[in-house]
């Protein structure tokens, strides 16, 4: 038995399902066309050894195509910066990358995802193991090498996605690359908020990625996505990875509480 994509009762099932499926089809087609346009241009830029803007351009189109209007608040550092963000959905990646041009530290299993894995590699994503401590230790060197570049890096220290209404405990392991930092670099905590759409976008529990994507693609309406760039701090002022992690978590938790209370975040 087919169920309506919006979860409404059977009286509106046929129309709702048809509209949702049509919207999914239109969005998948638009994303495919965006990829067809961006891909050759990306390879052309790489051929001439030029910094390619096309992965960021494509990811920005993905977020826009899905209805996201991305706004930023606060003063964003654009280079020599290590962003630390809360994590709600796979959709965070096109929203943040499209808005900042950053790369990510992500779980190594994403590298094997069809299309998404390739796009992550094209965007210079750093893949790490979240389960093998020996691998994480060895990959700290890779992260430190990436920090030597001037493009910003974003890490999701919760280690997995949350419901967006609170934070999961931050994991300090990947902050080892900041203790001490390989060069002068700032840590800038960032709060990502989807407003009223948060619970619809959140990817939690055992929900398959394809089901979450289908739910997002079938969603009607605008997504008000806001990136709040909080006050940055020098990791050298905090003794070790645990202290750096705790400070980033404290600032993001404070910003989330302010956001939920309707108070100014930055």
C-alpha cells in the first residue's frame, strides 16, 4: 500500500503523492543538469591547475534547488580558520559549503556513496574513521597538512547528526590537530539553524539516507537556513584538544539556547 509523502490521511493521498513525486522528479532533474554543467568546467579549471569554484557553485545550487535560502550572521573568517558546527543532516554539507566554500572532515564511509562520495572528494573532503582510534590518530597528520592550506575546514564534532533541537556530546579526537595548531589559525564555532523546518530536515536514528533525501526533495516551501558565525578563538590559548573541544561546544550550546529563546545569537 502506498502512503502519502506528507503523511496526511488517505483523502488527499493521490494528489499529495503525485505532487510530491513530481517535485522530487523536478529537483533530481535540476540537480542532474547542474552537475552536467559544473563537471566539465571543474575539470577544465583543474586541467589548467586553477582553483576550481565549481564544486561550491554546484553545492550552492543543490541547496537552492531544495528550497534553502541561506543567510549568514556574524563576522566570518574566510581563511586560516577551522569551523566547528552542529550537525543536523547530510543537507548541512551543501548549505555550509555553498555559503562558505569550505571543505569538510567527514566519516570515511561517505567516500563510497554514489555521486556524493565523488563530490566530497572534488571538494577536498578529508575522510576519517570515527571507529578505529588508530586510524584517527594517523589521520591527524593529514588534517594538519590540510590546515596548512588557506581554505577553511569544517568539522562536525558530534560525530553524527542530531535532531537539531539540542547538541550531542562533542568528540575531542579530531581537535588533536589543533593541539598545538601547525600554524596561526583560529577556531570559529558556527551554529547552523533551519528554523521551523528543523524537524523535517533532521536525519536521525536509523532512517536510510535515501528516505531522508526523498522526504526533503518532496517538501514544499522555503527553508530558512542561517549560519551564525560566533566569536572565534585561538586554540593556542587552550591547553589541549579536550579544552579546545569543550570551548567550541560551550559557545555553540550558548548560541543554540539564545536562538531557541528568540534572543540575539551574534
